[in-house]
C-alpha cells in the first residue's frame, strides 16, 4: 500500500515471522532469510492452490509456496509403490496389472549387469561403496543396497551432492561407484571438476542412460556427456561395446591408481545372453581393431559399434574392405591406434551415440589436424537439435544412426574422391 518504506517493511516481516515461529514452536529457514514462506498446503487441491497463487502473486520480494503432493495420486497401485510406478512399462489402467514380457534367453539390461557386477566387486574389495541420487531401482544400485545396506547411499535428487559426497568418501580412502543418469550428470558438472577431477580422486562415475534413451524424450537423452567431459583433465572416459566390456571396465576402474574414471553405457538390453565373463583388467586408453580392411576406417565408441558391425557384414559381399576400430575409451586417447588410422586410410567414418559437436568424431578430426594427416572424415552421431520422443530404433533412423544409414554412409564415403 506504500505506507511503509523498504526498511520498515522488512522489519515488520521479521516481526511477523518471529510471532509465527513462537506460535509454531519452530523456526522456518526461509523466513530466517527474509523470504516470504507460504504453506505447506495440499498440492492436489487445485481450487485452493489457485486462490493462494492469486493472493501472493503481487507481493513484492522473493517468496516460496510449499506444496505437499503424493506421487501417483489418484491411481492406487502407484500410490502404494511409487518407486516401481515411476517407470512401470506397459500396464492395464483398469486393473493396475503390469504387463510382463517373457525375457527368458534374452541378453540382460546394462543396468542389471552393472548392479550384479557392483555387488561382485564389493565382495572382493571392502573399500567399494555405491552412491545414487534417488534412482536405486532404475540404475540397479538397489542390488548393493539389499546385499550390503551399510555400503550404499541414496542421497536424493541431488546430483551435485552425489558427486561431491563421492569425492569426500574417496578422499578418506573409500572407492565410490557413483551412478548418475547421463542427462542428470549435467547438474553435477562443476562438482566433478572441482571436487573429483582437480584432486584426481578415485571416483568411478557410471553414466547410465548414455545416448538416445527412447520414449523418455529430450530431457533424458544422454547426448552431451562425451562433449562436456572430454575437455576435463585427469578423467578417464570409457564406453563398453557390450556387457562383458562393462564388467571388465568396472573391474579396471577400481584398481589402484586409476584416478577418476567415467563409464558410460545405454539404457536397455545388451547383446550377450551369457554375460558372466571373468573379471579382468583392460588396458586403459587402448582400443582394438575388430575387422581388417584397407579401404575405409570405421571408428566407433560404445554399443553402437554393433550396428557398424552389422553394416559391415551387409556390405562385405561387395568386396570392399572396412577396418573397424572400437575406441573403447575417449580419454586418454589411443594415439597408436589413431596414428595407424591416419597413416593407412584416406577415408574415415566415425560413429557415436552422442552429439556430433565436440564428441568422439570431433576428437578424431582434432588429432588428424594436429598431426598433419588429411583424410576425409565423415561423422555419424546425434545432430545439432533436441531429439524428441520415440523408440530407440525410430530415433536412430531419424538421426541417421541406424544400420541402414551407416551402411549408406560407408558406401557414399568410399565413392567420394579424395
């Protein structure tokens, strides 16, 4: 109403807050900072919520409206078990019955391989602990929580805290496996730089849901992690081509003197029904040549390498020679492999399940330029736009990353004069 100046208005607010604290017999942290606090109120009472919003919308200064809601409100099965019903898959809306598909004989999900392997490693290494920011069932950290509840921590929806907490545990001699969805790791970028990488702490950052994740859409696609982690010093960045590689990378990451170690892998099923391989160390920063050839070098990173192999098999009857290199890791880079490619090939095709800008393909271009090689390099990856909802196979086709488009790119690259 303009009756009070700013100083007296704040003093009156503080006085009112004091009276409120006396009446409620508790101090509100927001009101202690002169932030107007309203609530808590029932977030499902839409009429009352609209009324409160109208009442407070013209108040000056910062204000907080605190709502209480029930996850899954209005659907009894979801209210009863909100964790499972966060992502229930197909279900009958009338009965609440989840529709289960027969998965016998199918390869496991990468998430399940992570969970089983983490428990296996924790039994071998008493320093291992697990950290997740509120997705224990989604990332399969629940397996360690059930087997060793005192060695697994759910820190809530606080990815930055999960990273810093992991760094603190590592500083005190433990070996944290911090599992965060790739898309949500973006929230912890500063924490990874200052609280893990700068100190070279032995934290294993497991980036679940890396690459295109399908129906969860643009908020959940793990598109950017390769590009945003690649410039950070001291980070090992790896991506397994299959479940066996995931197990061996996890084993390698917890060995002494590895420092901060990033392992990215996709959502969904892998490729190996018989995935329980021996736990053996992999050479850090070393890729591998999967097929021989002299016409075109195909360089892949992660599970998308299987699509490249399928495309190569499709084209082999044409008599062309495709050398397929699986990078295994982005950093540290395998300079021996890249020098071999630069010396032998005039045409290179890079394939990755990540953004083209700043990703693995960009790293190959940089290496070739820095070392005086001048091949023609064509890159396949997530284009410069936010990709919408759809199945993974649909999105791969939409982005030119499926087997058909890869095979077409191979032929086109070979037919170009250099």
